[in-house]
């Protein structure tokens, strides 16, 4: 078993790890990146269809454009193309087809959003939290007398649009946390692949490291297929030992460092079973307070399915098509009769042998013909449907989406897709989901604070720092949030080095 020393080791070559490495290297700190996968980028992952169309399997948007430093940087670099997909928004149901604006469905759903923001945050604590579905029933009990029967049935279904933001069903989503969800400005969809921006960052790291281009870093400053399975602190030498296993050769290597920046997703960091693939054993263990806080945060399963067709046969003027599931009769009956119901607080897996009813799920179709001029419908889905779709064949996937495509196009016959591509994050052992979620009972703020402070780890000298999309309040779950944590934690390490505290 070989051993190699670097002043700082960064675990993960995603956007937060790359940003941290740029700033550390620029300040003269020797840094090595260890990446478990055979590629860089993390959850920034762009592939191309057989016809050469870029498709973002990972992140797709610059969110919070009023307060997003990456959008301005990308614009200045001149390589990114983006589109504001907040134009025409059509809503469909099985009963109505295209929902007419005269139904006032959006206005009623907006009032439920106001209820969540103004009441749920004050009413509930992490201990008394309820699901989004249960909160909708509470709203109906409070204001249902002002609604028509149709709005009583469908307004709660429209509020399930939050599922497309977070990636969990309304059975699991926290009403308290959803109520605090705030965004600043519009959202811009990247149309030529988010990896374009990542590659610009990689080139910047190469430049400050003395290399010509980003790809030159692979094998030198960035090591691929390095699965970290143990992180051990030696109290005598005051060094951190990072144990890895190469996914291809099975060769084990030990790296030594003074500082460690960990960008593994929270879904991996919270794993208790150290024998699970991707799990990391900490010696000594992470402090009990940090482990407890990690137990109060969940990971979502937002899924994407790219349906590429030979030509566009749907509305070329619509940005988004939202299909609403059939009304929740149990919820409606509970409101009208006062009958009690049992609320599930987690997503149950869909058996692969089953045939889920497409009209029971909320699905958002993004019109990529409108955004980028390509004949693709991008379907966004949430758990538990995501796990089922990501494990299914193209035939099963198209069988599920075909009735919905017919619904939003108004055509009784549709051509089959020429290609189908989809995410696989729920089955990826190094992510185990898409990004940080907000389930019933979660205390995201407490987890963020615990990992930002990172107290009590090893000799409590601040040697270990955590970065990633889930460890920041503003920009949580977003690319710019992850990037900002890399910047934030690199600054802390630079200060420690300059002050000679270790």
C-alpha cells in the first residue's frame, strides 16, 4: 500500500471541490482532488444524444438570478447559452385537458402557498411538522368554504408543483420547510450543457496550477476512480490519513494531509453502514452532535427523462406543460365529512413489476424546442416515481409517458421517441439521490450550522471542512450554493495556514 502527502486533500471533483481547489492553489496551498467516479463534474453531468444534442443529466438551471454570482461569471466568459423558461405555462388534467384560466386554479394554489409561508413556519417545529399533503387539508379546513368544489379538488394538486422543485412527493415533503422556500430572481435554463461552465472552472484551476488546460489535471492534480472508504486522524503526527480504493484496479492508496475538504453529498456523509458502497468510516468517528444533525436532513430524488423525437408536434410557444394528477378523493372526503385519515410521511418504493398509473403523478414537461430549438420534451418527476423510472427499460418508460404526451399535445396518436435518456441518481452509490431535500421533521438549518462550524472533529483545530449544495442556506440545493461553499471553506483553510494555527 503506497502513501502520498499533500498539504490539503479535497474529496470530490464537483463544482464545490473545484472552486475550493482553485482558491487554495491560488494561495499557494498544495492541493490534491480525489474523485470516486471515472469522470469529473459530480452532479454537473452533460451527455449528448445520438444526434449530438447536449442534455444535462445533472443540474440544468442558474437559479436565483438576482443573486447568482455564477450567471454573471458565465456571461463574461461567453461560453454558456441560457434561456429564461418562465413564459407560457399550460396546466393539464385528465378531466379538463388544458385548464382554462377562468377556473382560477392558479390563484387558489397561490393562496395555499401564502398559507404555507405565513402559518406553517410559525405553527410547526421539526418535532410537530406535517407533510405538504396534510397541510393542504389544514388549509381546506380553514378556507375551503371560500372555494368551489372544483378548486377544493384541484388546488391541492397544483401545490404539488413543489415536488418538481425538491424531488419528493407531497407525502414526504415538509410543510414547514416548503413554507420557507425563497428564491431571488428568475431561473435561466442552460441550453448548451452546464458542463461548459464547469470546464471553464477546470481551466481556471489548470491556469493557477501551471497547466495549459483542464484536462491536463487528470492523473496529476485530480485522481479519478479513488473511492474514499476511511478517513483516519493520527494524533501523534497531527496528519489526516485518507484511505482509497481504485474502482478499476482495486489498488489501495493512503494519502496524507494537514487539511481535508469533504464535498461528498450529505446522503453519503450520513450513512451509518460503513460497508455500504461509497460510505466513509471516520476514525475517530464524527462528533455525535454532527451525526445527529445529519440524521435530520434528507436527500431528494428529482428525476429527468429526455424524450427526443424526430420533430416537434407540440405547442412551440409553451415553455412548460404541467400535468396534474387526478384529485385526491380521500383528502376531499376528509375535508367535507371530517373523517380522519392516516398520513404517510415517507415515499414508498414502487415495485418494478407493477405498472404505475401515469394519471396519479404530477409531471412537468419542459419544452426544449422553445428553449433550444430541439425536438425534446424534458419530463421532471419526483420520488417514488423517479426510482421506478430510473430502473426501467426505455419500453416501460415510454409506456408510462405516452398517455401524458398525448394529453398535452391533444393528439390521439404520437410517434415514438427516437431516443430516451434519463437520470440515475437514486441508484448511483456515490450520490444516492439528486440533492438535499426537505422531508417531514427535517431541520436543515441545524445541519447546515453544524457542518459549517465543524466543531470537535479530530483535534478540533478546524482541519476538516465540509462543502456542497446542502451546506448553505441561500442557494441550498443549487450549483451556485455549492460553488459558494467551496469559496467559503477555502477561505477558512487559507486563514489557518497563514496564521500557522496548526
